[in-house]
C-alpha cells in the first residue's frame, strides 16, 4: 500500500522509522511520475510487510526535496533506519526493475 507523507510528517513517517522506507518524490504535472504510480503500487503489494512506501508531492511540500538535493522527478529515495542509502532518478520503466532496486535494500 502506498502512503502519503508531507514536510510536516516526514520526520515521523520516514526519519524516525526503523527498517527500509521508500519515498517517491513526484508532482501532479509530471507524466513519468504518474506512470510510475502503478509500478510502485505493484511493488508495495509484493513487498508488503518488508518495506514502507510513501509518496511526497513536491509542489505542496518543497522543503523535503530541497533538503535531499532533489532536482529532477520522479526521484525515489531509499532510507534505512532514517538515513538515505540509495536513490533512483527517473522512471525505471518496469515493475521488475523497480522491485529489484527496492528489493536489494530489504
């Protein structure tokens, strides 16, 4: 299941969480971002209980992308115990590639 996070809830949702947390930084106007949502939903189902996946709308929440140097979307940040351990910029194009990228951190 995909969850939403905001600048206000990011600390609790992501930074204070234990284990692997994935954050998809996106915007409503971004076509590749919209195309990635079904891939993320499928990966979230496959990895349920192993990883938490959040979406963060950069239009409504500009502080978090700035804090992590995000200059292009879609960007996926992978956190482990509150620290960024990996990132992917752009849509991977397939569920398999996205699952492999996230799965190696679970």
